């Protein structure tokens, strides 16, 4: 009897081993793309000293309230905007003219938190892509250069805005300075916007114009409040940054919702896929610094410039420091009962902001060097099967090397495993059921640059 039991257990173990072997013709962990020397160089050239100088300069304008002076040479949002533009122009000259700097000016009518018709100007620096098949694919990184004190309609009180959001603006400017000296397949746009504190006005205007022009915005990053490492809770945290991303797209239609509810994917919208990609790439190029994903569109009850893009169907995420100090945000500079208020430079940590800029830059560079995400990724059949067949449309980039399929158990937040499948447009995942795993496909070029994973939908075969 013991021999029978032993034989039975051995047979079960062998069967289980066979299943695992078939299910894992692939590696038992994600296969990282090799480090790209150009990205390593970009990361190394991001300067905390330059970021500090930019934050100090932006703070020196006293206030950058959206309705503050447009004409004063030393104080107000107009002076700040002219300085940003001049710096971007200097970066353009240093890049040999590769960086194209423009001002996107418009009149915001009175209404809401704008008490009078006001001129707003987005400063936009574009680094055109060099590959014919990719140059129309756009990646945007932004920070808002306006600031605010309390009450919010006071356009004259000091509003230094060191962390909110001179830090984000300085990070974007430093990325523009460094990255404009390099070439990328796709186009990168470095943008600083006003009117965020009055309702994301600069971002709404630019995103709406982009939608009207049918621009191919593949991803948008916003950096808002990335300058302070001392939280109001008394904790200093300078080793990580929060990354906010929505799971279900803001613009999901009823038909798309029905498909998602049937097949899953609440945690796999385009912005969530982008956030996973940023975490993976950023932590690879910036060791000992963590990208903490937060599975919500923004902080509780609050919003940022990425929302203006999400509302128009674009993929977008937000970076924010891990421990905010609310006595420093939107406050008039003062001291009461021994507590200091105001978003002053003394609370800024440029070394930390530089780390966040490096995370941004590594992910942006990786995206802009990589092929586009595969289109039309689908399961070839909706039938119940023990294997899963994944199919997609072939990429058109001339430097394509092949594709990678990544997967994870449905309850896991991050991709767990991967397999390189070659330059094909269909692959059978033996022993892996789509009931139990989520899958996605990445495109990889000959230099090892990988796209964001593309999540599949269902395609049914005629029987």
C-alpha cells in the first residue's frame, strides 16, 4: 500500500513539474532590457546644483500668482515666464538649435477662480524625434510655474512656491537642458504651464488644442510638489517619490466598461501600465531610490495637470513627494504660535528633486528611444483553453528586433515573468490559462529599448 501511495505521489509531482516546465518556457522573473549608455549618461548629467539655482530664481520673483503682474521686470508671473523662456532659449542654443522653444499664449476669460480676463502663457520646448516612423509620437513632461498664497485670490502677497511648484518647473528645465543635447526616435516636449492653481488652465488649453489637432501623445508626466522631504508628520523621506496613476481610464465608454467587467483589467489601463514601466525603468537607472506607485488618479480629493490630459483620453501620471507638509502649501509666509508657514526655499531639497528628475529622464528617454507599444494586442480566441494564444499587429519601426510577453497572476500588482518570443506577431503561452494570468506585449528594438507593455482585448474565432 505504501508503494502505491508513493507511486501516486510521484506521479502527481511529475505531473506538476511537467505543468510548470511547460508554463515556463520563459524565465521565472522579468527579463530586464540591458542598460542603455545614452540613458546612463543623461541620468549622470542631471545637476542638483542647477535645480537649486532654478528654484531659488523662481522663488525670487516674490509671487507667481496667475493674476500677478505681467509687466514688472522683477516680480510676478510675467517676470518668471520671461526668465523661463530665456533659459529654454539658452538650452536651445547649447543644443545647436535642436530644441525648439515657443510660447503658447491665450486669454483666459473671467470666471471661477479667475476674477478678470487674464493672459496665460505656456512655455513649450520641443525636441523633435529623428526617426520617420516615430517622430509624430509625443512624450510630454510638465511642471506648473504659477504659485499661490492664502487667500487664493490675493495676487499680491508673497507666494514663493518653492516646492509647489518651482521644484517641478526646475526639474523640467533641467531635463530640457540635458536631454536636448541627445537624439531620440520619438519627440519629447518639455512644458511649463501657468494657471494650475486656478483649475489646471494652462494644461487644459494645451491638451484641448492637442486633441483638436489629433496629436499622438503617447504619455504625459507631470511633476507637482517634488521639492520637500520633511513631512508635516515629522518624518524625513528622501529615498522615494509617489507616482499616481488611474487604473480605469477617465474616458472609458460604456462598451469598453462592459468588456473590462467581463475580462478584467481594472488595474491595467494605459496610465497604470505607464506607471509600472516608469517604476521598472526608473529604479533600474537610479539605484537606491524607490518609485512608490499609488493606485489612484491623484491624492485624495485633489488634482494636477495630468488630469487635463486624462480627461481628453491621453495617458498621464503624476509625481509628488512622499510626505507633504501642508503648513507649507498655499500659505501666506508667516509664523504663528511657533509654527512657520509658507512654501519657502529653506524647506526645499534640490538633491531630492534631482533624483526625481533622474527618474523622469530615464523613463522619458527609454520611451522615446523605444518602439511604440504593439497595437491590436488580443487573445486569439475567447474559448476556455489550457494554453493562451496572444496576437498583435507588427510594428513598423525599421530597427525592430522582436517582442516580449510579460505576465502576472491576477492578484499581483506588478509583472512577474517574461519571455522573448522573437520577431513574430503571434505566440502560444503553453500551460498558461488566461483565466489565471494577465498578459501584455512589449516591442523591443535592436538596442534593447522596450516599449510600454500593451494589454490585450478579446478576439473571438469563428467555429
